[in-house]
């Protein structure tokens, strides 16, 4: 009988490639208004979200954590709206960006927004069309791909993007 010896999948000196990932939330108020936030550490407006922790955190868990940390809100359900592969640029790593549509929160929940002052200077609820003017370009492209101007989902399933642009060979989920 022949003994089969299995090689380990990776040797101790083999380094797996690292691709940063982040998760963000689309949160709506009444009349399809989108929650946007202004970070203290970079220019422009964005939506709640941030980096997925390297401790086994999932994209959805990261989305929930970041919304809780940045805005003091609890999001308990969502639909994956978009996944974007953002290529690396000079000196900046690319990564995978998950965008979750967390739906509409009631006025009482939105009045309870508590900003993480070290990171978030202010917030606004604005119509999607106005948000698209204010949002930083990479976020703007994701939001535009995921929702219509009235805040309703653009597609039934999630859309796949590369550098913020749909890939024609990949149909929505």
C-alpha cells in the first residue's frame, strides 16, 4: 500500500496576498433622503462605513460596527447592493468595497444619531441626487450604481463593479 503524503497548503515563509476590504451602509430617512457624513480626517462627504477588521469580522459585521461607531445607529438588516473592486493607485492599496442597503430608518432612530466626534464632523440627510453631488467620487459611483435618485434599489440583486463601473460580463445577482 502506498502512503500519500500531503504537503501543507502554505509554508511558514509563504505570505498570502493582502487585499484590504471595507463595508459601507446606505441608510435612508423619509422621502428617500440618504444619510451622508463628513469625516474629520479626509475631505468631502461619504457614507457610514470603514475597514473590515482582520480578526474574522465579516463584511456585514463591519458595516454594522462602523455604523454604530460613527453614528450611534443599530442596523439589523440589509441587502447587499454592490461590491466594487477598487484597484491600487500610486502608493495606495486597492481593495474590495461592500455596500449594503440598510433601508429606511424611522425619524426617531435618525434623531438619535450620535456622531463619533473624533472621526465625524457632521451629518446630513439629503435627497440622493444632492448626495451624488457631495459624495467623494469613488463612493458616488457605488451609490449611483446601487440606487435610483428616489433612493429605491436600482436593481433586484447586487451589482458588481470594478473601479466604480459595472462590468458588462457580470450580470447583477
